[in-house]
């Protein structure tokens, strides 16, 4: 149907209008979707965000090539042992390192950050193809591309990235998200975990529940309250072992992934660990580079909290061919997959 509509629109060489197309809400600019939509061929210059567009679910040849390559790797290297992995409560670190070597962690992240420079579509295809052979390994690919690591890459400073990202992308460490609280689940704006300024530090008090992978994570992206209201919410990075921070007894979600309650009791973290600071006016902000930097990003906190997927769609729309099949990931690793 999409192809027919496209042909009609092209034949008419007309402006795209609602009467030509199935209506579909487009959440990102078409070039950011890496060919997932046929809009490039339509006689429209720049469809606005929210335009009504055609959706074509056919994979491009390069997407198909990438999917096939990942599928071969998953069949040969991950299918053996899949059952054992599924029944183990432990995070399979050896598999995480293998997936990292294959370029399947950080697929959408910029190459300068140590990622593959791919797109959302590549990451989704990788998860899909790995899941067909080993669901537990697909969880690793998911954790290495979406959720807190995605937010971290989007908002961390160069120094924070340098400190934490290499180990995360090498499959040697995990980052866990501390957002939900015992009394603030869906109503996340009710979160109470506090961050109180103390010189060049913040003192964290409160608790979190349901943080996926928290029993084995080394780094925690924790949403905190710097002050009242939505504008008072921000996030900090807390490392395992920081005095005043305790990870509780592990529990399992129905999918087998583990979580623990997180407890913060006068947990002191340096200002450098603020990811998204409180929204204060420039005149009130401190002279510290970190404070200014964090304040500048504060207005994006809501996007970061609720729209990891949308953040993914803003990733560079470099082509798969340039990054995952023909060059870095594939020349370097994926061809070895099969
Ligand atoms: C597999 C899994 C992994 C997770 N991983 C993480 C993680 O890594 N980090 C993290 O911080 N959290 C995580 N969570 C927690 C998840 O974000 C919360 O479960 C979610 O925010 C809902 O909160 P809640 O469970 O307290 O439900 P509640 O907020 O208590 O909601 C219960 C029910 O009430 C409904 N409801 C709530 N408010 C209203 C309202 N105003 N009007 C109508 N209906 C309403 C909800 O839709 C829901 O059906 C995870 C959860 C799951 C299941």
C-alpha cells in the first residue's frame, strides 16, 4: 500500500498532503530514521515534525545485510548456551565482552564516544536478531544501547564519558537506572530522593526500587531532587562502594533480570558527578564549570527521564553501510560473525 501511495504522489509531482497518504505521526525528521521511511523520494522538501507520512516497513538492503550478519553470529556463537544463560541469575559477563568485540554495544553512539555511529534501526535489528537465538544476550545488547547508557551518552560531559564509558562499552561494567521510588512509580515527579548542596559536594538521601541490573552494576544514574517542583529534579552518577550507598538484596523481575532496592544515607558525591543539575538562573548558578554546565542542560531533564527512545532518534543518521557493515563494525568484527 505504501508503495502504491508513493507512486501516486510521485506521479502527481504534487505537495504531500493528507489525502495522499496513510496518516502516521512522525516523531523525528526523516533523515534521522535512516531510510526507514520512503520520504526521501517524495516531492516534499522538509516535512515538519509531526507531519503525516507514509511508513514503509521493508528493510533496506543494507539493513537486511546487517540483520543477516548479526543473525549468523547469534546462531553460531550465542545459541549454544542460551538455555543455561536464561536460567542463570547472573549477568553473563563473558557474553557481554563478546558482544562488545562484535561492535554490538553502543551501536548508535558517535564514534568519537567509542560507539559505532549507527542508527536506531541498527540497534533494534541487533536486539531482534540476537533475541531469536539467545534472549539473555539480547538483554545485554539492549542494556548496551538503550536505557541509562543512552541517557548518559546524550548528556554526560566529555570528562564523565572519559571516566565511565570505555568500561561500559567494553562489556566490563554495567550502568543501572535509579528512577522509581517506593512512593513514586508512574508519578515520577513525586520522587523524594534528595541532593543537598554541601560545598563542592552533594549529600544524597533516599531510596530507589526496581533498578534493573543493580545487583551487578558499578555505576548508577540516579534521579534526585535538588529542590521543589519539576525544575528541582535532576540526576547524578553514583558509583558502587561510595560510602552511604547500599545495594539491597537481589530480586527478580518476571523476565529473569535482577533488581535491588538502593539506599542512600548521607551519601556524599562530588559536584563532578552531577549529570543534569537543577534549573537555576545563570546569575544564581555557581561559578564552577560543572555547575554552569549542568545548569545549561537542566532544561532537558524531562526529555531524558521520559523519552529515551526519542533521544535515540536524534542520534546521528549515518548510514549502516558506512558504519556497521562496510567499515568499522563489519570490517573489524561482524564479518567474523559469519
Ligand atoms: C521489567 C521492569 C524493569 C524496570 N526497570 C527499572 C529501572 O531500571 N529503573 C527504574 O527506576 N525503574 C524500573 N522499573 C520500574 C518502572 O519504571 C515502574 O514500574 C513504573 O514507573 C511504574 O511504577 P509502579 O510499578 O510503582 O506502578 P504505579 O505507579 O503504582 O502504577 C500502578 C498502576 O496504576 C496505574 N496508574 C498510576 N497512576 C495512575 C493515574 N494517575 N491514573 C490512572 N492510572 C494510574 C499505572 O498505569 C499502573 O497500571 C522497571 C519495571 C519493570 C517491570
